[in-house]
C-alpha cells in the first residue's frame, strides 16, 4: 500500500543520508536517488559505498521483518571526467553500473521483494 511504500522510501533514504552525511541526496523519481558526493564523502567514496551495500544487505536478509522493512537497493557510481560534456553523461554511466549491480543481486537473491 501507499503508506508502506512511503515508509519503505523513508527508511531507504534514512540509511543513505546517514552514510553520506556530507553530500546532498536527491530523490529524482519513484525509488531513485542521486547523491552528489562532496568533500569527505567523495574522498571516502569506496568505503562508504561498501558500508551502504553492507547495511542494505543486512536489512534485506532480516526475513522476520515485513517486506516494506526489508530494504533493498541497486547502486551505481560514476565520476565526472574531463571528457564529460554534461552531468547527464556521468548519470548514464552510474545508471549502467546500477543495472549491472541489479543483475548480480537478482542472480544471488532472486528478486528484490
């Protein structure tokens, strides 16, 4: 239902914002978020991404919880390069990396829900 969906999105966002504390987080539609990594978060992006994946994995594996409390996510990261002419190019690479992650998640766990 709608209330469960809202709860789900808020829970996911809370985890993202707790890990990436120094960077703005944007909800760009539905269940999609973009984080513009800055300062400390950018410098520690790999370890923070690993922490994010670990937290979502731990929560997802808590099968005693209701489905809307078992958060899952697909993640993709891309960096701006000197060859990029727009932010859209970076987002496309991140989106591609996210789909790769999603495919691997489904191979391992079956489905998100």
